[in-house]
C-alpha cells in the first residue's frame, strides 16, 4: 500500500496548525465535535479501542521511541491523514509535561440512553457538574477499573475531552460510553430500566459499606464545591456517606467516587 505524503507545517498561521490549537479550546471542541490527544500510550490505546482517529501529527526529533515511530507508520499506512510539525510549532502545541513527539485528533464519541443495554448485574455512574478536568479524567479511569458500564454527565458542565481530562483518564476515555443528559432524563432512564440510584454525599444517612446494593445500580456523585443538587438527591433511592476521621469532613470527589465504586464492585462479585 502506498503511504501518502506527509506535509511539513512550518507556519503558525497555517490553517492545519490553527485547527489543532482550536481543538485545545472549549469552543473548538464544541463546534467541531473533535478533540486532541497526546502521547504514545494514549494513541496506542485509541488504536486498540478502535477510536475514531481523524488525523495524526508528530515531530520527528522528539518522537524517538521505536514503538511510537512504528505507531505513526501504521496509522499512515492505514490512510490516516498525517502532518509533521517543526520543533517550534510542536512545542507551542504540546501540553504534556514530557512531550513524546506524537498526537492525534479524534472524533468525540457520545451515546444516548436509547442505545444502552442494561444488564441485570451492571454498575453505572452519573456525575453532576464535576468542574475539574483532572478529577473528571481520574474518575473515568477509576470507573473503567471498577467495571462501570457507562458514565452519565448530568447538565452542561464537565468536559471529558478537555486535554487535562484526557491525560488523567490514561486511555480509559476510549473504552467508556459517555451520555450527556439532564438529571430528569437520567432519572427516567433509571426508572424505566430498574436501575437503583445510590447518591454519595457527606450528609448521607448510611455508611457506604452498610448498604446492600441492589442491581443494576448507578452511583450518583455531585460537584466538588456544592455536592449533589436537591433535584439529584431526590432521584436517589439511598444516599450514602464515607465515614471521616480526624478533622476532615470530606475527601476529593475522585477519591470518594473510587471508594464507593469499588465497594459496589466487591458486593456485586458476591453470589
């Protein structure tokens, strides 16, 4: 198979470079439905999960890892549009602490409640207004590890395709189904599918380990600052808390989500 030519981008005003920069902004991701990933691990995971890769970019003097070089060649042979960046342009683009010389643009993947199959023993996750991209990406990574089937993003806040969220997800973003909907739409979906909603809040009446979870189940988590809204709390059949020691009254939302999810996962494994 003939490998297409790979243009060298040298001008910061080149539309192809400007489009990459545009995708690093909320407006760019919203208007195009695409986003940028960086790094060999993220790109390899995207390929493995058959994510919709739109284009690849690289800088040869930085891309010294043999596996990364092989990955770039494979994508080019598959016909994925590719571009080389000069070192100065690449360094203006990269957000990585340790740049690896390669990245890609992908199409965002969203699904709808009508396309979800709810198995009898499944765990779901709903996030209401998570503000920190780093927290959101960490939660997505944790959700995959705990066996979550899909993540609902309630309301307009929370961008899983923000560069910081993508990095923190460590590739789990490509393996997770994402659904954007309102609190009421989520509640209607749960009701029609027999999903038990369990809220997590420092003000919950039950210890998270004291509850015998019903299946299928969905964990509902609120924002870092305000927690669950009144409307979201009303949708939950139970609201659990994580007991605190010392002078702490709460823990980071990503930590709290992981603690409860793994408790739910461990109970699900019990016959």
